[in-house]
C-alpha cells in the first residue's frame, strides 16, 4: 500500500466523510499513540527541501477513521475516550478470531432480527467508568467503521457487518472450533468470504455460522421453550 504526505492522507480521509486536522493526526500519532506514526523521510543533500517530512501509510486510514468515529461518538463528550482505544482494539480483534458472542434478547421479542449480538465485555478496570451498553456501542462503532473504511464507504453510511464462519468438518471437528477466511487488510477490497457488508437501517454486527444467522437458533430455541410465538 503506498504512502503519502499528510495532506494527501487527509484528502483520503475526507473521501470517507471525515475531516481530521493535520495537528490532530500528529497528536494521535506522536502524543496519544492511538494511531500508527508515519515514517520519517529525510531529504537528501541537493533536494532543495529543508528539514524532514513524514510519509503516512494508507493502510492506516481505517484505524484513523475508527479513532475519529470514537472521538466524535454522541455518547462520549470528553477527551479520555482516547484512553479506551487500546482496550477497544483488543476486544475488536477477538471478533475476527472466533464467532463466540453473547446476545441481548429484548422483552417481547417477536423476531430474531430484534436480537442483538453482544461482543466481548468491557475489561473489569473500566466497569466503574463505562457502562456495558456504552462499551458495546463503542465496540460496534470501531468494527463497523474499520470495515466501511476498508471499502472506501463513508463512515456515516449504516451497514450490517456480517462475519461468516464455517464449522470444521465432522471428521476434524473440535467443539467450539470454527474455520473462517482471514480478515481482509486491503481497504480497497469490496468484499470477501469472512466479512461482508450489506445495507442496513443502522450499524449492527451479525454472525453467520454455516450460512445461517446465529440469532435464528436462539430465537427458535425460545420458541420451542414457549417463551416467544412465531407469527
């Protein structure tokens, strides 16, 4: 992936619908260290350019977009959100490694689509500072923004992020083990077998196992238990 100067890097971010001032990018890279720092470029003798400059890697654009989305999330009104970035990145990584997740089932649920996937819970040290509901919203924002930015989709466009997993064949099956294609790293790729995006009324994450929405199994189990009625 090519590297560019800071103004070209900012232009690519604007293509995603976000405007990050140059000084903010530098602060995030060098002071807060929530995004990768650019590579320093030393101009050779006779180049006519004084001082040093930096080369920003385009592969880092999704991460920058995700940090921006967290920083401007409506539920957060204070700068310490940047302190959460390492925790959120680590929790999000697990989403790409396993289909295991929790589920929130609202009272009076009438459809599997009303069931919400719950990702990794907030770390215990954050429990007094941040509710689980807010943590889940921030984690969803991170994953959805990363995936949209990879594909050059404006980050305020609502999308359903689908993680597609397949159970290991029976003759190799180990309980709880799944196969999935690796996470894509090139944001120009529009789609792959493991992670896909479809239009939605709001950002959400859905986990498919062997081609079936995992929420349907939960809903049908509730129906068999007499907890819900399928109409």
